[in-house]
C-alpha cells in the first residue's frame, strides 16, 4: 500500500491539505515532524523545542529549509550559520547538514525535498 508506513500522505491530484490533518511524529527528543508527499517532491514541517538538535546527516535529495519562526543554527558542509524567520537554507543533495535551536524558543521550519523521498528519513 502507498504511502508506506512512516512516509506521510501522498498527494497525486490537486487538493488542499491542512497540516493539522497530517499525522505528526516524534523523531528525536524535542523534534516532531509532519510529512506530505507529492508526485515529485516531499514537504516536511519540523517543530523543534528549545535545546533540540538534529544531528548531521545527508541524503541524495536537494533540500530547501525555510525558517517560519524562532532561531536555529544550520551546519551545512561544516559551515555554521544562524537563521531566523524568512531565512532559507538551500542544501544540495549529498551534502552533510544538521541543525540546533540556538535560543530558548521553539522553532518551526518548512523543508522541501526534491525529488520526492522514496524512503522515510531516519530522523
């Protein structure tokens, strides 16, 4: 059956989806996500609590991460940069990256991955 367990909801026809209708899962201490798949891209909303850390990892998909609220430090290819609302990190496929909340406030990011993820992210 599609989508496989842990991959969120697949959307193949035009429609409107509300984030609150998608399942939200805990991926690491202080970090939850909701996942939406289109035919050719994946969209992930992450919520990070103060002090939460997303360890460095890489994947073949290109990723654009937009900070919607809060402040977070991204480390991309060994370079650390603090981002806030309105900032977007564009990360080429295969490049190591991670993130951590830098202040005592929650952070929300919206992450677009292309092409669509075929497997659930490990975190």
